[in-house]
């Protein structure tokens, strides 16, 4: 299962190749979904597709190197009470995270979402929103 982890870098830590060293040390490929890093610090959102024990080890390695970590459980939200299943968001989703079910209701597959936010403004009733990191 893919887990999404937010890394928060301080200004000092941006000068170190921490992400590269952890990839090299563990041999695990880490997918960067979103990154905003500057000399002042920043954040990187990773998707880690590995067994739970391996993900926990990777998180521990980041924390040992002084990086604040937070596992994201839900970063995009579909308010099913607001949604009237029009499907306006579905054709825009580049990963197929939003789809119509057999009963023609909109469904969100959080594991496929890359937080591009294309779907959010397309919803006429604002049933989709992104939790900001």
C-alpha cells in the first residue's frame, strides 16, 4: 500500500542531501508528489510504496536526520453530502483517483491521488477540498 508522508525541512537541513542518502541507504524508490523547498526551509510530500515496516524505517531515518515527518491519512476530501455526482471532476483527474461507481456515484481513491488540485475548482458545489500541508 502506498503511504504519503510530508517532510518538513528547516533552513539548515536544506543544505544536506538527506532524501538522496535515504534512497541510497534503503534502496527504496520514493516518489515526490509535491515540493516547495528554498534556502529558508520547506516541505516535500512523498508517496512511499513499500511494506509498512519499510515505510516506518524510512520515516525513522528522516527523523534521525532532523526532518519533521507527518504521515498523511487524508489530504483530499470528498464531501459526499454536498456532492451530487455530476462527474465534472472525473474527466480532469490525470490519475483516475476520481471515478464513477456502478451506481453512478463519484468515488475517490486516495492512493491514486497526487494532489494536483485540478478537480477542486471544477466542482460546482465545492464538494472537493484539499487539506493544506
